C-alpha cells in the first residue's frame, strides 16, 4: 500500500524511472487500458493508475515497483530495464 505522502509519478516520470521512452510508456498504458476494458488484463500489464488528474494518469512509485516485480515473474515477458536511481 502506498504512503499518502509518497509523490505521484506521471507517465513521463515512470518512463524515465523504468528506462523506456515516453512513447513506449504510452503504449504500455494504452494496451493495459484496452485489456482492462475487455476483461483480459494480465499481471504483466501496467496497473491501473493510482490517481487521474483529468486525463493524466499517475502512479505511486511503489505501485510501479510492485508491477515491475510481478512482470519479472511472468513467463515470456520482455524484461523492463532496472530502475534508474
């Protein structure tokens, strides 16, 4: 569970954290959103945003770190690069 004082990260910040291009992050988000709507989401899909600011999704860092760990445990999933410190 995220700490209420934990800052929220927007899509570009998450992209930088996990070491992918912002366009890749937008693809992850679009794919996950489409799969959630269809009821076919998997643990490898980007989690639902912790908060929406209008149309801008944002996640707690802990949510993204948990997703990365879950994703690493999935078979046939390309690795998301290690988090940038």
